């Protein structure tokens, strides 16, 4: 089907103002937060209801045209990179909070609802939606479900799957099904759990029942300053060893400290090598005792200074600085590549040493801001994407860090997903039998291979019906 006929067919479903196909406008959709890999879609369509999504998918399925869903485009693994000749289905106009059921601590939301907007909508009732990715100011619930997103408060409260009860899904042939529901338990296989975190490869989530959580009675939020990254890393393991599980436990290194202080003027010490943000929450009774234990562990690991947010305003500014740290790094470099690996908490000092050695080897600036409590590192590699040699060095450096994570008993992703970025790293942690089983599952949902093809599975393996995406960067093939 040529572009003109496709546009007419899509416009018949969503209206002409719901289709973008002009080349200069499509550039906006050529990548997500991973800017190294780019590909322009044939068209972008903006449905406003599940019915319209279903009609669009049926049309594409019948025509054999591949497609990919997209939310706010904040993903960092190329998960919503459009396939060659494919159509992007943007869910940003499906942004309604359909129902807030405070009595049962539930909400029904459309996929395009911005994460933070849901928490703001229920705050007046004394509730919030717990999963809080650093991009929560713009990321959407549908994308969170596709990636099983986490965030700073994952350590205590869990990730998206722990707060999603049921999902409405448009299957790759256009059928609409509910997996799970409004209640905690539903009969049968947990297909809801299968689709959550499947990176949009098994269908398109259009609505979801999510769990609402009562706001904590009180908080104690600390900024702890260190002159040595190793001391900060040892503190993380020390807290967990002492049976202290903070609501959040984040680390920022010297590079990131400088960037966020320039952006937000919180008062971060520019001479510090690292800081930890440690947050306790819960009942007023007993929290100060726990805060005292936190201070003891920090002091035992040579903390230079321990500050506690004096009020809600200071706490909010501290968290704003942390959650917008990635944006602040734009002050330091034209481009940066954010990686997402995992190591056991006790290995944080070792992986930080590897990152420093990698920085020196490739002569690149690398800043670190990450979820230290669960060992989920986010080295941010600065480079200039206009320089092919720098781009190659950034990708190669990233690959070395990921392989070190695996060697230390960790994983190649904690929350950003595999997408197109890490397909050739999958054999580092999965056997051929594992990958065969995963591909077989995809075939059950997507026999034609039209739903977000070319993602997750290594490109050197066969995938019946799956297309491939040509990568325009220089060294993905060197990943192994």
C-alpha cells in the first residue's frame, strides 16, 4: 500500500488531523530517548479510543504493514523505534483518567495518561501512584507497562507490575481483550504478567486498572555527602545489611552533582565525589529511631556530612534535582548515552571502578546517577553524535560496562528494557533454548510478526515473520 492510500485509510478511522505523514513532521518520531538509533515511520496515527486503535491495527494487519506503539517517547532502549515501512500508533491523545475508586484503592486510566498526572489527581484523597520513573513528569502509563518501569521508590514498593491489576490490550490482529481486572486475583494463567514488560511486542495496552497507595504519614529525606565513591557504595550495602530498607536510595557522582547544582541551585557540595539521597517513609512513630540507625551506618562509612530536608519544600526540590538530573546533563555535552545495567549491591564499588577505567580508556566524560538501593546503575556517557568516532566510542564503552555487569552476577537491564539497543547482548544472559521459548511465545500473540518487530531478539537468530531494522550506528555488531 503506497503512502497516499495508507494515509487515506488511516484518516478514515481517526480523521485527517489524526495522521501525520509529512516528511518534515515525521522527523520528530524517528527515535525515542535513545538517539543513537533512528528510523522514520511511514506515518504516525493518533487514535483517541480503544476502538480506533483496534480498527487501525486491523487495517495494518490485513495489509501486512508492521507497527509500533508509542507514548511520550521517553524510552531509552529504542523500544519504540519504528520498523522499516511501518506505522507508529501514538497513544498520547488517550489521556483520560476514566475512574478513581478511592474506596477500593483503584484507578482506571488510559494508556496516554502521564505518570505524575495520576498521582496529582488522587493526592487530594491522600493517595498516590507509586511507580515513579525519573521521567514521570512526561512518561505515560502505557509506556511504563510496556517496559515494567521502576524508579527511585522501587526499592521498597516494587515496579509497575506490582501496581497494575488489569490491562486492556489490542492484540496484533486487532482483537481487544482484558488480561487481569479490577480485583487482586483473577482465574487462569497470568497473561497480564506476560504482557507487562513485553516491550510492546505482544500487543498494545490501551487502558489499565492500577493500584493506588496511601501517602505515607511522614518522611525523613537525607542528603549524605562523601569524599570517596567507594564509601558511598559501601554505605548502600551497609544499610541493607543492617535490615534497613529505605523507600529510596539514590547515588549521584561528582559530574552529575555539578550539572544538577547549576540547574537547580539546591546547595549540592561541588567538591564532593558522591552523594546519596536516602528517604525513609511511614508512620511518625518509630521513624526517628530508624533515621538514627541510618546516620550510624553513614557515619561508619565515612560520610562527610549528613543533611536532612527541613520541610516538604526542600524535599521536593531535592527530588526535582534528582529526577531531572538527566536533563541537566545536557549542559555538559551535545549528546549523552544513558546505560542501564544491574549488579548486586555488594558489587557497586567494583562496577564504579570499571566505569572509571572505561572513562579513562575511551577518554569520555561519564556521569553516574542511579538507583543504588537495587544496584541499578545508569552511567551517562557524554559524546557528540555529529562525530561518528565519538559515537562509536560511546557505544563500545557502554558495551564494556554491560559485560562487566554480567560478569559480576548482574544483568544487562534493570528498567530501560532491551529494545533495539541490547538485542545482541541477550546471549550473555540467556541460552538458545531460552530465546527459542521467548520467540515461540511472541508467535502465539503475533503470528505475522507485525507488532514491534526487530526488538529484543538477537539479529543473528531467525525470527519467523519478524522484520529487521537497519541500525545507523557503527558498532552494535561488536556487542559480543
